C-alpha cells in the first residue's frame, strides 16, 4: 500500500481523489476499490515477506 502510487491507476482528471476512501472509475466500466478495502483484503491474506500479490479484488465482467 505504501509502495505503489494509486494515481497511476486512475484517469488523470480524478487523480486528486486517488486516496479518498471511495470506489473510483478507471476504464471500460471498471473500478478501483477504495484504499480501506484493498488494505483489508491484503491483511486478510496474512502474507509472508516472500509472497507476491498480482491483484486484489479483481472481477471480470462477462458480456454476451
């Protein structure tokens, strides 16, 4: 949470809201979870120093 800048993942026009505790739109109808939820999910994983996490809370929308 301290090493990755959240502004890298949101559109430029809302980067000032990157650390607000709310869901933000990113692109194509997707969102980035609020910082509290991301931290909570990461904490629940009880990671060891050697563990790596690629993505937390990912969900794929299916279209037909």
